[in-house]
C-alpha cells in the first residue's frame, strides 16, 4: 500500500498479489480509515490495473492514520478473501509541501486586495505606507432605543393639553408638599415674670385645696325639721358683722382710688 498526497486529499494505491506473486483481480475491497482524533471513514476501492486498486480520502489533521483493508471475491478459489491492517503518518499539512515560489499567484492576490508586491530589498517589507481602513458600526439598535423612549413623550404631547394655570397649580401643590415636610424648630416661649408669679400662686392654692377636699367627711342625713334648724343657725353664725362690712367697703374704696391714681 502507498499513499500520495494530492492537495487536500490523499490517494491510496493497493497492489494485491498472492503468495506466488500472481495478481488478485476482480476483488471488492473496502477500507476503514481511523484518524488521530478517533473519527472513522469508509472508502471503496476500484481496480485500475492488474492487481492494483485505488481510492481517495481526506486527511483532516496531522498524526497517525490506521487503515484496515478487507477484500472478497466470488471466484471460488482458496484465497477468496483477505484482510490486513496498516498505518500511514501525516506529519505536516499538505499546503506546507508546496515550497516552490509562485509569482503569478502573488500578483493575483495583490491585485485582488489592492496591494502590491514587495521589492527584492528586505527592508521594504517594513515600510508603513499602506492606507488605513475604516470600520463602520450599525446604529440601528440605538435609534430603536431612542424611538422607544420618545414614543410616550410624543403621545403625551399630542393627547394632553397643558396650560399655564395647570403648571402654576402643579407648582403650588409641589411647594405645599415641600413646606409641610419641613421641620420647623420650636423655640421656647418667653415667659413674663409677673405671669410666672401668678401661675405659681395658682399652683400653691390648688395644692392647698386638694388635701382639704380629700378630708371632707360626708355628714349624716338629718330629718327635715332638724336640717332647717341647723341651716338657720349656720346662717346666723356665718352672717357678716356690721364692723366687717364697713371695713370691707372702705378697703374696696381705697383700692379703687389707688387704681385711678
């Protein structure tokens, strides 16, 4: 078996002979080819000459390929079938086998890409005289986003009618809300000394009255005749005397004259 690389494919040629050296003709030969990564592909051979069979396959990566041959025939002889396993190594990609220069291909590539072929001087390879290229970026997504954001504003501008009064009401409402949220610090009230003295006197009188009210004992209920007698006695006892009435009247008149002055 021999394998020849032909571009991206490989050609397999198999010479089949028996033990005595005679050609094995009219055989149906197939082969399973296992690549280095474990993938398998099957190929079928065709007879091109006495005892020679050929086929092709595509090697996809570098490494060792295992090839398993199997052939059968309907001639009825002793060597009606055979099988054999062999290997083949692909050390480099087929493109690296082309080491001859190809100026015509370089000229076509330079014309197709608007370039030029370098001069024989090696220093010209590093000359920076190529024109810069421009790149474009689609702005359709940004335009769609802006349109989606402006759509509610456009609808509001066409459907709603806003006047200056509405704006002033909104401003007043906003000002009122802000003013209610402000916290105004409370200042202690300035007290008048005279008013403070009156409040103190009132508190003292209240303190004296409350204990006296607590000490009041409910008097027993008396018959009506006795209650009338007791009330008459109390009225006579509590009635003010003439000297007290005169002194009180004179005191009030003196107080009135002082206030007038």
